C-alpha cells in the first residue's frame, strides 16, 4: 500500500543531510502526517488493531507475562540498548569492517578535518562514554535468573566479564559500547550504498529499538534477534560484494 502525501515534501524532509537539519525534518514530517491523517490511518490500521489487541490482553491478564508473573515484570533497564549495540556490531563484523573502512578512508582524504575536528571528536567520545557510564551505574539490573543458571552463556558474560575486577568490568565495557554505536551509525549512513539510511530514520530506528528492549530486566540475547534483523535489512549493500558473503557466512 502506498501513502500519497499532498502536497509532496522535499526529499531532504525525509533524508536530512546533517544532524542540524534533523529537528526541522522531524517537524515537517509531523505536519505532513497531520495533514494526511485519513491516508495515514488506512496505512496504520493493521498496526492499530494489533496494538489495541495487545492493550486489551495486558489489561485482562494483569501484565505482559503468561504464567510466572512475579519473576517476569517490566523494569527500566537502560543499558539494554548498549548491550544491543555491541551485539549487533559483533554479529555484523564483516559489514562493520567495510563501513568503518569507508568512513576512515573519507576522513583520511579530508585530512581528518584538522586539529579542531579531532579535538571535537575526542570530546564527543569522552562525553558519550560518560553518559553510557551513568546509564550503566544507574540502570544496570542483574536479574536473579541471570545468575541462577550456568547453562546459558549470559551467566558467564555477567560473572566473568561484567562483574570482573570487583565490578569494574561493566565500566570498562563502556568504551566498546560507544564504539559499537559509532560503527552502527557508519553502517546505516554509508553513502557508498544505493540507499543510505537517513538521520531521521536512524533516530526513529534507535527509539523503536530502545522502546522494545529497555522494559526487559533480563539480559538475554534472543531478545536482540528481532531488532537486529530489522536493523540488518536497512544495511543496503551490493549483494554480490565480498562483505555480503562474508557476513552471511559469519
């Protein structure tokens, strides 16, 4: 089904070329949606039906869990998005090398933008690490199930890595989380591909992923599969390229 917007909006509304144009693009997109509510309602009707059925189920069931509700409650688990970024970058290792190589090559050709750009990038990296460390410090939840079953490898990740060095392991991992976020951004905005993901779509994709993962208090990699596949389909590249075959094999 095709959504026809009238009057049509400029291309940059949906594909802002820089972060500075993102707020304006988001504002224009909201105006476009409000001016095309009938068409938009028809497109969103299947999702509205599913969402309404889910709300009715939650109200009638007294929660989202079926069965043991006491150990399956919602919680604000902020580091889940950080875990997801690292997992997604790891699962797409060959895509990551390709996208990062493209970005570094562009920076090299531009001379890395001079001393000011390098200093600004360093400050942004440190700030991102500080923000991620705060999320880890304030929002980390260790579910009882995580440490109760050593048959799952998340048990060993928590015990041997995140809890290593008297609990400092989870803060050492912060730098890897931030680098992973940058890698995902490189992948989604790789201009060498036929249709790089716009900043607006990246924002909406990140928000939707966080909304799905953050309410879960349990670190469980199967929760990352659906968001990862949705992110994966946005990595539009040459299907015959070496990174495509390598990534599929990986």
